C-alpha cells in the first residue's frame, strides 16, 4: 500500500481525536499539548503574522484537516479560504466548524490531492501546515504550491531529533502511518530545486521549521 493511502486511512479514522488537539475547553490534554506539541500552535501563529500584511488575501490551505486553521486564517483577515484534503472525515468536520463559526460563506473544502487537483485560479497565499510530515518526497507538492501562489508559500517541516524524532517515528509506525523529517540543509536544497529564491526558515516548536517563501519578489537566498 502506498504511503499516501496509509496516511489517508489514518486521518479518516483519527479525524475526531486529531481535531481535539486544537480544542481548548479547560481540558488538561490541551494544556499538555500546548507544552509538548507547541509546534502545532506556533506554526499557526507564524502563518497568521505573515498573512496579516496581505489583509483580504485569498488562501489555499493544503491538508486543511478539520478546518481549525482555515477559520483562524479567515479571522486574521483572509477574504476567502479554499481547503483541500484527501480525508473526507476531516472535511466533514471542517464544514461543520466553519458553519458554527459563521464563516462558511468564505470557505470552500475540496476532497482531493493538491498536486493533481485542477485548480482554475491562483491564490495570494498557499499554506501547508503539518502536511510534509507525511510526504517522503516533498518536491512535487512544494513546486505546485509555488505555481499556485501569487505572493507567499508557507509550510511547516519537522526536523529529526534523537529523542522526539525517534518517539514520533515509533508512535506513528504503530498507527501504520509513516512520517518524514527534513533538515535545514535539505530544505535549502529543496527550495533551490523548486525555484523558490526568496525564502527564510523560522524555527518552530524546538523540533521543526516553518518555510516562508515569497513568490516573484526576488529576495535572494535562504536564511
């Protein structure tokens, strides 16, 4: 079975429990996650800071999951968000969440693969948070993100650390879901290969990087 099929099956069966990571209702698990999985929240904050200067932007949320981030991006000033994910169970939660938050008229959710889906428009910002964790070869997706973006691409990448990285690989192996890691050096090579000249890498959560790339701005090499 392909990695993409294993990942889709994992998120279809785990949609509700994964979504609960983002729910803050005085739950102890939320506070524990905010400490031990703080990258989940930091990468969203980093992204929001980047899109506020493009207020009224259109945004493609690749691997949108249950729509929590999509709603956050709308609340931060995006005028329209299109989310795409291959786990239908996640998309069902996303549609419910946008309705309950009163923003469903500004959001659209698509079941599909962002690499092959025939989008008939480009977007000011293309975002992929918590997506490249599950992709063995990130080149094709990042290249498509660059092609679909008018201004910025923002993506998170986990970096391998001996303790946390090993624990995560074992934990997801037991769930039949592969995970992958990228070093800063690999990310620099990746950006050059896909033609993303203006970018920077922002440390996130102590075990990852957020790639912030500007499309068509010619900012020079990575940092």
